């Protein structure tokens, strides 16, 4: 393609990048002093990026069976969210400056340990009270298929800002609910001041960016519960787009097609960023060509080994929905 057109003439569309809440990540980070001040490995314990779908493969069995969850979602949608969360402040809001910083993030992904990558495949179950067939029984799916419908992995971005901070990514079909979100979980307080009280462990502070379906941002922190003794309670400050702005139904393509007409490439990927994403996941794709995925019940949160991936580091996934 680049032999016939220059990079400045190519617009690679990823509809995730047209969503308001995705674009708002940069504004939230770089427009608020208190956010950027704690956006680093000194304060952040880990980051979770989830793209859960309640739908099954439906009538797309032929396409999906040749693709799978990892190839379908991770090097594009999830890595785009990763880049926005982990990028350095650009020198301007110019398209080239922003795309350069995002490209650096993907290039800094350390080779993924295969033991920290989980794949699963849904079997029969129920979603919202409706019975769901197993993936292998879906139309146009090979009964001997090795294709995964769920993928979870732990990766590291080896930069000065994020060294030592794990990023957990997960995506899957036929899960309990539709939920695309980013969870930035902060470190525990350095000194347990409440050791002599009924408080045994403080819940962590978390920033939750809800991409869909209920777009918004939530900041979770701890307050004192009313009463004569010192006890704590987790609370949240919530911002929801629908409560503050008139936001009609949009897919993300509207914004992107408008930007194409304007010649604005801010929300479009360069070839180097795409190639970097594929380099990161290709060893897993090669490995997963053999063996079979772990089964999980349709309507659940995914395979048990995905929970075990978190538990090994004394962490847990943010609850879906």
C-alpha cells in the first residue's frame, strides 16, 4: 500500500477511536493536573482493560472461526486503549505528535510470557435467562475448531513511567454482560493507620473509565462511615455523559469519516503502530495454533484460569458491569 500512497494519504479506521469516551481519555489525562500527577508507576498498582461482549458469534461463525478473540480484538481495539492510557504527553495536539507517542507505547511492549496469556471458548449456558449453545455448535463453526472466544493476558510496557506496572487485558464473547472499560487501580496506602480499629484492610482507589455501554468516569475512594467508631466505606464520584450532555446514538464511524474529510489523522493509526501490535501478539497466535482453549460457561465472566492469572499477583478483575 505504501508503495502507491504515502502515510499521510492513508486513513486506517478503527471505530473504537471515534467514541467520545475514548477521545476523552487524553482530555482527562492531560487537561487535569491531579490526574497526570499520579499517572505513573509510583502510584499505579496495575491497569485493567476489558472489552466484554454478551453476544455470541451468531451468524458470523465462518469469519470468527478463522479469526478468534485475540486476533479480532487485541492488536487493534485493546492496544488502542492501551496506547491512550500509557502514552507520554505529546508536544502538541497535532496528529503527528499524538501518533508518535502512541506508537512508542506499542513498541515498548515487552514480549508476552505465554504462561500469562489465557484463552477460552464458551460452552453452553445462559445469558440474561436465555439458553445459549456452545461455540462448537454454532453455524459454520468447525466441530474440530481450536479457535478461542476469550483471551486474557498480562503485559508490561517498558518505559520510565510504567516500568513494573502490569497491564491486564481481556476480551470475550458470550460473557455475563456487555462491558468495555479501563480500570486504573492505585497502590495501597503506605502506612496502615487504622490497625487498631475495626478496619482490617482499606479498599484500593480506582479510576474507572467506562467506554460502553454507560459512558462515563468513576473515581472510587474511601471515607469514614458515620458512627462512634472509626470504620470506612468505599464511595464513588461518578460522571455520566448522558447526565451532562445530549449524546445521541453514535457508532464512532461518524467522527472518523468527518475527520477523513477534514484531513485530520489524529484518530488513525500509522503502519508502524499496527505492525508493532501484531509483533506483540504473533508468538501467542503461533502457540495457540495447537491445543484447545479452556471452556467457560456462556453467561459467566470467562474461564477460571483468567481469574487465576490475577490471583497469582493477589489481584482480581473488576466486576463485569
